[in-house]
C-alpha cells in the first residue's frame, strides 16, 4: 500500500488481553483470558470493537460472546499480538509496542526490597518506611494508612511487577514532596536494582475510608534503546502522549505531554481534542482504568462496564476520522479480573485492531508486539523493518 498518513491515533486499552500466551505457565498465568472473563459479564458490550474484528482474531472466535457478534460486518484489519519481551508489565509491553524488545526482565521483589535500598531511601527522605512487601494498592493504605498518618513514615510496597511504589496521604506529605521522594528512589534504583518504574501513590480520606487520588505519577527508566517515538520526533513529527505514555518512556521521544489525571474519560476526551487539531504524527494514548481500577481489583463487572463505555465512545470517534487518519487499538498485557491466583498482570496475547477509512478489511493472524511500531512508522513514511514488520501492505 503506497498511501501515507498524516495522523495516527494509537490507543492502548491497558491490560485488555485476549488469552494466555504460550509461555503463560512460566509466569503462573496458565488459563488466564481477560477478554473471555470480561465478555462473560452481563454488562459487556462491544458492538464497535466487534466491527473492527475483536472476535475474529485467533483465539477469540471460539468464545461464547463471539456468537453474539457473528454477523457483524468487518470494517477493519485485526490481528493477535504475542510479546517477546521477558515480562508482563506496562513498561516492557509499551516499549515493545514501540519497537524495543526487553530481553532481560526487570528485577522483581517478592519478599520486599533489600535492606540497603530501604536504608538509603530513608536516609535520602529523612522518613522511615512501612510495609516493604508485595501488596494490593488499596489494601496497603487500608492496613498502613493510619500508622503512616501517626508516624509520618512512608508506605513502600511492590507487586509481581518491577515497581517501587510509595504511598502517602496528601495531608501528611504534599504531592510535590512525594514526587521528590520518588525521584530520589529513582536515583537509588539503578543497576541490579533498576526497577522498571517508581510510582507515587498519593491518597486521601479518613481511617476506614482511605482512597487513592488521581495524582499518581510514574518515574520510569529511560528506554534502553531507540523506539519509534525517537524516530518520529527526530524526523520532525508530532508525538503527543496522553495518559501515562510520557511517564512510561521517561519523556523521551514525546513532543507534547497532555497527561490524563482523571482516567479513561479524561483520556478519551483529550483524544477527541487531538482529533480536532491539525498535527502530523502520532497521538499515543494509554487508558489505565481497565488495569488499575478493575483488573487488579478483580472487578469483572466494572471492567466490562468500562469496555462498554469505551465502545460507545468509539462509535462516535470512528466516523470523525478523516482521509489520512488511522486508528490502532491494542493492549500492553493482560489483567484477567476472574483470575484469582493473584491480583497481578497476566501473560497474554493482546489484540490489534486497525481502522483506516476506505481500507480492505481482513484478519492477519498472530504477529509480534513490534508490528505496531513497524506499521506506525510505515504509515508516517518512516519505514523501519528493524523496529517491526509493517502490516500496511495487507490493507490494500
């Protein structure tokens, strides 16, 4: 296909996996399938996602919900993507979508962080530490929030992912101060302890009713190699980040960071604003609520309602795409809300649904995550096979 594009909208439905990957058992995730679990909820609706091929990708055609959408005409190109990177977290997933494979997994801490890390963090912040264990984000403030308020100590915890998370009540630790503590942690956590992300987790409320606020901030390691974002920015293209995209790439390759502090709705609103703008390049969106609010909390119905809400929004977004625009929908990993072995991410395939006004429709089997980077670069006239094989020739 010789056609080139002016604007590409790449939206990551954070954690929307479509079935266990072949190596899922190595991660303790055999049997996981986010799409299957969510589609079994009575609140699930996916009319527009079905039109783009959600239930025509490999592994999804046999799901019970696929029967409901069997007669829906296809108006996009669909594929299933398999991750090559070692890991199942946000950073490795997004980096590989951008053409950078992580051969070596980030370190994880199933028993908490080493004493030397905690001691240096306490020295740098002047505050003690509570918890230092893998923990649910909502449960850790429930169990340690009162002691934190009483002592001023910071709540440090992790998960099955490579994250160093610091929770503090906004009345006890102003958010900018919490960010400064996390920057200090980011400086400490390098080398063998180079976790993928340090995450500030501010919370508010009273004992018995603590809740996390929207001012979360991620401090990621810079990408270990060149990504499609670097190539696009270097070629003078716009690279607009919405949601935590800029955080994930440590700001590298981003020309404009719009953020999205209020979750999916804010991210979708900002994507709509970009649709009205005259830019040339990539609008890269992460919608985190699927993962953070519903996947990790194992809230199947909440996840299904969020998919239905996005699907309804998508129905209004698609007709507004113009000649020279492209929409790509994908995910970075799974987080099966019915998988009760843990509350962590799940190692799964993810969907790739592509819509270009006037294209030939079809299915393109199973590809690697980096097919996203290859296709985006090809669409924008920067074909780079070493970043991933483009699917654009299939579009007719």
